[in-house]
């Protein structure tokens, strides 16, 4: 694990990248949130994030996140002061744990999963915040609902009482050429605008952009970039 000082330097450099990207497209940098992605890193990564002042972190596996949160509970760690957001694929059989531990689930991509999350949230008397993950880059290697499925997915989500849909999420295709990332991000924004008009709701969160493509995501309207490697270094599989 990198020392806290290095993490702070990385945070400042990242904020500078965000500011440059925002000023290039005349956006306000306070409209782009940074979600530190702590997956594969130990509990300290969440503690660093809390210490620096972030209010949420991203984890991509339910089990890994739950293990860290439980460790934090035992140690009464300051990591408990940040929310955890699920950014990785969720299987329906883990929906119960996900609802229990995550403030927001960004990776909701099927009607079956929507219904399961809603049912589990109801049991806990919770309104679960979610994003709909759309495979806006039409990448066969990525999870996410197909673009054409998005309206039906949102329509169902809006019928369920224990869900709050706050926006959309996507992961760009892995490609040296950032043109496909740009197209993916622009697609997500267009899908959001279309859905927002059709269903008369705001869907204000556009979670898109990672360490290597965040400037492009910001140009295309991202409101949340999910950043792991740039902040914490290479992934360490626990
Ligand atoms: C790991 C991960 C990230 C962070 O990626 P980096 O390239 O390490 O910044 C962002 N989003 C999702 C869904 C991830 O799984």
C-alpha cells in the first residue's frame, strides 16, 4: 500500500486534471465528483479516502467490500464514515448483502435484478439508491443493459417503491484508441437526455470515466469519475 502522503499528492494531481478538463469545456469542476475506487486494496485505502475528505468510495465485489466494512466495524475505523458504492457486476443471489452494505448500487442492468433489489430493500425498510448500467459502447466484454433495453429498464425501476434511480453508469470499451470511449460516453449522455425527457425525471448522475479516460468523460458530461489506479497505484489482488 502506498503511503498516505503519496495518496494526497495523487489526489491533488487528480483534482488538477479535473480542473483542466473542466476549464477546457467550460464546466464547473464542482459538478464532477471523484469516486476513489478501493477494490483490490486493503481497508487503509478506504481510510485514506475518508481522511482526505471523500464521502464515498467504489468497490466492485460485494464479498470484498463486506469483508472490509466488517473489519472496519471491529476496528471502529474512520472508514465507516464514508459510503460504499457498488460499481461491479451484481448477481441476484448477492442482492441482499448489496442492499445491506452499499449506499448506492451503480451496476443495475436487468429487470430481474431491479426487482430483487427492490424486494430486499423493502425488507430492510430502505430506499435503495441506484444507477442503471448501460453498455453504451456496445462492448461484448462488458456488463450493462443494451441501449435498446434502457427505456424498459427505467420504466420498471420507476414502478418499484423501494428504489431511487439517480442516473446512469457505463464503462468504456478497453481500447488504445480513445475514440470508442468518447462515443460510448456521448451515447450515455444522449440516452440519459432521451430517457429524462420521455419519463420526465432528471437522472442527473452520469457515472463515467476512469483513470485513463476521465478527461474525455468530463468533456462528454460526466458528473462522477471512478478512479482507482491513478490514486492508489496498480491493483493488488487481495
Ligand atoms: C476498477 C474500476 C474503475 C477504476 O479503474 P482505474 O482504471 O483503476 O481508475 C472504475 N470503474 C469500474 C466499474 C471499475 O471496476
